[in-house]
C-alpha cells in the first residue's frame, strides 16, 4: 500500500451529522442509545444530548466481558421488554463491528426489529446495512482514511498505523 490520503472529518460535519441522524430517528423513537466504543462514543454523546435520551456504551472489540458479552445479554433482554436500542458508530466501513454486535445480540435472543444502527459515514459496499446515516461513501471510489475529531488527538504515526491495519479497505 502506498501513500494514504487522510481526510479530516470536521467538528462541523460531526454536528451536522448528529442533527441529520436525530431527524431521521424521530419517527422510530428509540428508547436507549448505545455508543459503540471507541469511535461511536463521541457521536453518541452528542446525539444523546440532541434528542434527550439516556446513553450506555459498549466495547465489544475489547473482549472484556463486563463491557461486551455481559452487556450484550442485558441489552438483548431489554429488547424483549420492548425497548428500542439505537447503536451509534462513527463509520460503517467493512461492517465487521456491526456484524459482530448483531450476531452477539441475536445469540442472546434480542428482538432484531428493536435494534437499529446509526453512523456518521456509511460505506455502501459494507457487508452490513444500517438504518440511519448522515452521509455515504463508496470504498470503490473513496479510498481516503477518515480522521474523526477525537482521533485527530493521536500522533500521526498512530493514525497511519490504524489506517494500515486493514489495507483492503483502502486498496
């Protein structure tokens, strides 16, 4: 893989994206927001304030039971009690995280129709579909690595390493 084009996703884009998602989810009326760590936490906090809903966070990628598997079981149960959970992520790129979460929730008996996903950026070529998005990209055309405001705090070497972690996304 050669040089990577880094595109900064601005704070103004974040705010506009949160407003877009807030408007889109109004008809569905979620009852609980779930920020997906790490990238979905900041947009989830913004959305929580924007639409006045409580927020919990999950980090399935860490494989720490209390923040992943145990919480998935609790959330699945809440869907059976009628709650509508809106999971918030920064980007639906490959679909890996969203797919793992959906599979874990299904394994715990979650009601699929009570679980929706919202993202700031949605790759139309992702293996997963989301219900709400602020904007779309097509990885066949747009190869840039998006740097969200919270990621911009990291040293450039870390950002570069993250981008190179899954080269198929950018090739």
